[in-house]
């Protein structure tokens, strides 16, 4: 009887970096850590611990990199801070906004 072609989902390439164990578990070939054989968890482990050691996986299987919080912040120099403070003061003065407004809880940085 001829064997039927495999019509299931293709096995993810991350499995090249792990050994399959019984009970749906996997063992990392790099550090021998045993974990649940869930592709997302395996990718998370591999890319956070071993990616720099071995760049042999296809780029299509790589997880998107998380950005550091610093990517979302703006740092200012003392000169820029001074310019900003003068612009805010000029705004308050030219729009006739009372300076007591800065005492509002909505104006303060928490």
C-alpha cells in the first residue's frame, strides 16, 4: 500500500534547534533546557538566549524584536530644555493664561 503524502502543517524550523521529547516536550540543543514543545515558547527561548550564537534559521521564522523603552522617549539637552521652558512661558504669557494653572493636577508630572 503506498504511503499517503503528509497533508498536515509543516514543522516549524525552530525544531532544528530542539530535540523532541515524550509528552509534548522539547530540549534545547544549545543549553539542554527542557520545556513545553510549544513553537512560540521555543522561539522565545532561542531568540532571547541563543540567537547571537547561531544565525542559521531562516529569517521568516524569526520573532520580531521588542523595542526598548528608550526608543519611545526623547532626550533633551540643557539648551533644548531652556528653549522649551521659554516657549511654554511665552505661550502662557501671550495667551493670557494664569500661571496658577500649573498647580492643576493635570499639569503636573506624576
